[in-house]
C-alpha cells in the first residue's frame, strides 16, 4: 500500500509539473512568435514607406558561392540574410512584375512570378508564402500595388532554437523534479507509513490482548461443560475466573473505544471552570486505602485555589491513571508522592513513585499504545499498556502536556502541565 501511495504521489506530482512546464513553454513560444511577427511587419511597413535602393552591381560576383545559391527549400537568395532583410515587388495594373527593389537579392524570374501569384491569390493583406520561407505585406495606392517580402529564415531559426532549448530545459527540469519528487514522496508518505504501521500494530496488539481472556473464558466454559452434574458451588472458581476475564476484556474494549474516539476527534472534553486543587484531593482519597493495604504510602502536597478550564470526568480519569500506575510499580513499602503547584499561568501536577524505574531508551515510548517496558510484569499488574496513552490524549485535549522522568536512584515521576485560570 505504501509503495502504491508513493508511486501515485510521484505520478501525480510529475503530471502536474509537466502540465505547468508545457503551459509555461507554450506561452513563452507564443509570446515570442507574436513578437517576431509584429517586429517583421513593422520592418515591412517601414520599408514600403521609404525609397528603396536597387540591387548592387557586384552582387552576383560577391555572393556567387554555392552554399548561398537558391535551393529547393529556399528558392531565393538574400545575400544579407539576417532579420529585417526585405525586398519590394512593384506590379503593373494587370498583376505582372514591373520592378523588383531589394538589397543583395538573387531570385529567378519564374520563382518570383510564382511567389507573386500566390500572394495575389490570397485575400489577406499580410501573411506567409508557404514553402518559400517568406512573409509578405501587400500595399496598394493610386500608383499601383507593391508587395513587400521578408526573409523568415532568421525568424524560423529563432523559433526552432527556442523550441529546442525549451525541450532541453523541460527534460532537464523533469529529471530534477523526478528526483525531488522521489525524495518528497518518502518524506510525505513517511507519516502515513508510521500511522499505517501503528494501526497494524494496534490491531495486532488488540487482537492479542483480546485473545488471552477469550481463551481463558473458553477453557473455563469447557471445564464447566465437562462437569455438568456438578453444582455451581462445586465449580465456582471457574465461574469467578470467567467473570474476572470478562471484566478485563470489557475494560480493554472500553479503552480501545476511548482511543478510537480520540483519534476521530469525536470525544471532545466539555470544558468548565474547575478547582483543580479540590479535584486532586478527591481523586487521591480512594488510593490512600488501597496503598495502605499494599503496605505503601501516599504523600500529598496540593496548593489550594488552582483553577483550570477542563472536563472534570476526564481530568479525574487522568489522575486515576497516574496514581494507579504509580501504585502498581512502587516498591514494597514504597512511597507515592502526589503534588500540585501553581505558577502565574500554569498548574503543575506531578505523580512520583519510588522503586521501579523506566530505562532511558524506553522513555520515548511510554505513551505509545500497548507499550509495556517489562512484558513479564505488565499482565500481573493488570494493565494492557493503554492507560498512559489515554492520559496523554486527555492532557493534549486540555491544551496541556505530559512528560516523564525516571532514574534508578530517584524513581519515576510523571508531570502534567495545564493552563491556569485566574482565581
């Protein structure tokens, strides 16, 4: 899928670039051609309005080289073959050639008559003589008709050079853009690939986590079915175990649904003005008894009257996740410290536990879904690796941020920073 997406991106990119280049070069060529035509007709109009000198007497001797003689593709010779080279043909009333005025012009009479006949047969006053490499301009007055001709060889040569250069530049540009597109494709598709990989991993992990309780439930029901004659009291441990696994599976499905809603942007928090200090106290209270039973201690240091804009239920869930995580991984007779401090514009919450710590290389991954640093202890602790990912989503949905620090000596501390409201 990713390879197809990259190829599609490159193809679309190259098609768009090709269209832009073709349009650009077409406009440049059209503008250049129109400019050359306009300049040619300007020269021809000026030529017809002034006195024209005759053919130099030594033109034949000076320009008699074979390479300059008329040929099949150019049946005339202008010895001054450069842009603006013109000659004038004056006609009698019957259309016959009266006089030819041109500088350094060599042309056969039959060819000249054919050219004149072609011009007279056309209704337009200006245009080109096909197959002759000439541009013409007809001018009539009381003295008769004159036709000004201009050599188009320089004009055609300029256009050919422009088209050739445009093709070279276009091919070179396409090659450069192809390389750039390939590089960009990897960069643009990179996040999609990461997202796709995470999604596949997410599905695989979810399937694995769901498979375990389902396997236990099926095994338990199989045992119960094999002892049909027994009462529920005789097989109560299998029933209780089945219920425990069903509850775990229900919790997992709820967590998955919550993450899916967060990804879709449909589970937006309902914000209101909250006293975060009171919320922290109330969220910590249930964990005091839990930790006491486990032989652990919960210390709290909460600064009063810290207000935030938030969803009470979501923030309470965030606190429960962090406290539950600290409670699970604190050492025996360890200490969990919950603190809330306020600055001018922020409320800073931290949850610290002694004992268990997170390896440095694992720190960037702790908020990823289904990530568990120590696989062997995660299931015993009752988690699926989704809690911290949910906590991260809750913090981000409240315009806050969550981070973690951990070390062998100091233990592990999670920090949550939220925008503070004025009291």
